[in-house]
């Protein structure tokens, strides 16, 4: 048994700093261990008490009669490390440190945290600043949360890992009130040692856990998290994560648009998407989605039947589903006939969806028949049953009628409880029918189930290409010509262009390129050239000389710098403008693709992928990025438009990602905006570029 297993299922627990007053935080762990029936040995440690309740109290750790599996340290931050060191020296497997006052408080706290790490040695630590953990599967409570004052908690298949101790108690109490069964709850908090990924990895192997719910403040070790999340996804154990800190108020663009379009929260979106993690959009989703997933039922498509005896509630659910892309088709002829056979009279609307079974709340046999007909129907992938006010008189019969039908199909069956009746919702949930008090919660649960079944494991990573020589490029911000030379070296096609300094050279270059051309200033300092009047399009050889002189004066007036070099570039037309960029932050390196041109930041139609460890994106990932864009129809022949050269775009994305993978931290920023995707067979052209190489 490893240390994490012993932490979650100890045979003995020492409580350091235990209080005889169960109303105090320091008195709760012993009180809760006894109250909730811990079967192992409990060793309270307090030099001022001889007994706590029926338990003998020990003056110090050295006096303990045996080595505990786990030590709960209730001392303050200035003394906690002393207890940790003694526990480690005695061979304890793990310690839980509840004290606050560590890195969250500043430099002095950081010093204390380092002291704590040193004291632990090879012993594992949970916390500090944690509220502890609760193993409901085995009735083991190693926590001081006041939520444990409750007498009973539904035991189920959802494991919870939270970086907030307070949220752990909130989820425990909310789940209990709603009849949602949990298996394990762990508060990791400061994560001085054990962290999110460690417990994800453990819960993958936990037979009692089917779904993992995460409350995330930050991912401290992205690669470790990625590996654990992928392992969970491949094992068929969905992860649902609620990530706080979604505001982009602190996001700042650097020299490229990509910084503004990416942002830290978009990086988390990419990390979660690529590892199969379902992102909860609201805090309530963090219980709603796992509650549905823990049933083990399978949502194969988007067609949902709604059985209702109250029209308004049915419309609420139907409308919410429709907004999120679900379908609520009318019953097929055979299903409609089966439904009509159940109920006489003309007051029931059985040939449309929502399916109005008016008397269902009073006649469980009618409800059973309707549910059976819908579950057997090839027209539906899921069922939402509306529990109206008429059913409140006999909720047990209502719940039993729905429960009786569950073995007939593996399709999801959810309940929307229309009146305010939390006890009815909890009853249904305990009976295997996840019940929700909001129509939007039904939609979120179904969307999470669909995402879980649609996720595909990453294909084999693209092979690492031979290294491309790039040491000859200077450090700092490259000018546009240099940037595109760098991109071209890695295989990204660029527009033809000539660097010039004088009006005469510009005229000669325009004649060589032929047709109309583009004139730009060439500067490593001024990257957003359009903002200072540094771009002119559609020029002829006869016009370009005069325009160069005018441009130099205009840029000097606006930017305070007179440009000395210019770029004459072939004018690319007939393509779709996209942006291809690079973004780095603590989570890793991501490639961004989106609608390009000067409106890139306005429309923000983008998608991102984190680079896999040590290599570029695969062609499959690159293609899926393009397909995710709202702009995708423009590439795919929208309204008779010629289909774009998507294969060439995919090649360019992979080449760009290979450049990012090879150069690593040396490439601080890189962006192509726009990259023109030309009609099928004509390729792509990078028409503008930004690159910054680290000094």
C-alpha cells in the first residue's frame, strides 16, 4: 500500500494538537472520527489533557504506542514543522497540515513552507492550509470542516479534489442535500507536496470512483496534470473541472495580437480540451454534470425527449436545450402510436415534443408506459422527465415509476423538478435519476455527457522532424522580412517580396513582381504597421515611388521614427485571411488559429492547442483546429465560394508548431497575420509576420 492509499485509508490516525472541546476547530477531527465510526486507532496528542472523550491522550508524538499511518497536525504555522519532523522521524506515511500562514501570506510564509518541506523529508504532505479529506467509501473522516456536523452523507461514485478547503465543505453539504453520492473528498490547498494530479492518478485506480470533480485555482505542474488527466480519460473516468480566475482583466498583449487573443484562461480551455476534461461553466455544474455522469448511462447524440404534465416547464427545458444545440424532435409514428395507446381523451399532446402526458403525475402506470415508449424509440437519445406539482402528493410512486424503467435502456434519464421541492429532487437522485431544479442544469448535464462520449484520445504524436538551422537569426524583435524568412525555413510558404530603401528601388521591385503590389515599412520596433500608416495596398510601379516618400513622412509624424527600409510584396488576393500565432505561459506553449486580418482582435474567432511534450502538432489536431472555427464554412465552400486549400493550411500549422517545438524558449513570440488560404490546390501564403527571439 503506497503513501496516498494509506492517507486515504489509514489504520491509525494521530491528531497533533487535539482539543477536548469539540466546538473548536482543533476539537473537530477527533470528534468526527468517533462520530462517523472510524474503525482504526485514534491517538490524540495534547500535553494538557489525559483523555479526550473515551480516548487516552498522549503528551507528545514520541509517546505514541505505535507509528500512525497518518498524522493530522493542528498546530499553528510557527510550530507545525516541528510536529511534521517528529512524525516523519517515526515513519508516519503522511501528514495533513491544516495551518494557514504559508506562501499565501508572503515571503515569511514562503520561508515557513520551505521549512515544512524540509521537515517532512520523504513523508508525504497534504496541505498546508487544507481542511483535510473525507473518505465516504470507507467512513473515514480526516477533516475539520463544519459540514461534517451532518449525521449522514450519501455514498456514491464521485471523487472530489479541491484546491480550496471551504469549497470542499460546500460541495459535501450540497451533495448531501441533493442526494448526490460522493466517494472521496480531498482538499489540496497549497500543494506543498501532494497535488491535484496525484489524487487524479489515485482515483483512476479507485474502484469506488467513476467520476472525478475538480475545483481548480491553478495547475502547478501542467505535464503531470496532463498525464493524469489522459490516464483518467483513457480509463473511462470522466473529469469535470471548475476553474476559477476566468477574467482576462490581467491579460496583456505584447507585440503580437496573439497575446490578447490567447490569455491564461484560453490556455486552460486548451489543456482541458486536449486531455478530455469537461469544463464546468458554473459552480453548480460541478455537481450537476458529475451527478449525470456517475449513472454510467451513455448519451450517443443530441435528440432529447421531454415528458411533461405541465406545458410551461416543458417549454423551459426545450428552449434551454435548443440554445445549446440539442434537438427535441416530435415522436416518430410508431412511438406516437404507442404513446396514444396509453391515454384516452383529446387533452394530451402526444404527437409533439415536449410530450404532454397530462395525468402522469397522478398515474404512475401511465408514466411507466410513456417512459418505456420513449426509451425504446429510435428517435431519442435521452429523456428528461418533468416532475410537476401534481406529483408532489406521491413522490415515492413517481420516483419508483421512473426507476422501474431504467433497466430497459442505457439512455440518460434526467428529471427537472418544476416546483421548489428539494426533497423530491434528492429522492429521485438517490433512486438513480439525477434531478435538477433548473432547466439549464439539465442542459449542462447532457452537454457534459455528450462531451465525455465524443472525446477521442490524441492520435500518435507527429514524428519529430530533422532540426532546422536557425542560429543565424539575431536576438530581439525581428523585422517582417526576417520573421518570414524564419517561417519559410521551417516550411511555411510566404508571399514573394523585396526589401528596398529608395523610391527607385521600390519601382524596380514592383515591376519585377508584376501587377499591383503592397508597400510596407520594415521595422523591428514598429510591429503594428497599419496603426501608423505604414501599409499601402494595390500600388502600381508608377505609384509606388511617390507613395513611399509620403509614407515615410506620415510614419515619422505618427511614430517619431523615420523608416529607412521598406518591403515591396506581391499582392495576394482571393484567399481567406487567418491568424496563426504562438503563445507561451506557465501551462506551456500553444498554437493559436483564428480569423485574421486587422479585425482579428475584434471578432476573436480562435481556437488553441497546447504542443505535446517534445514535438509538433499532428495533422489531425491541425485539421480539427480549422474545423472548430466559426469561419470554417468560408474555407469549406460557403455559398458557392471555392473550397480553400485546407491541406496546405494543415501543413502550415504543423510546420509552425514544429518551429515552436524546436526553438522552445528561444522563440518568445511568433505570429503570421494574415496567412492567406488560397483556393484548393493553390496553397497558403504568409503575408505578414512577427517573431521575437530571446536575448
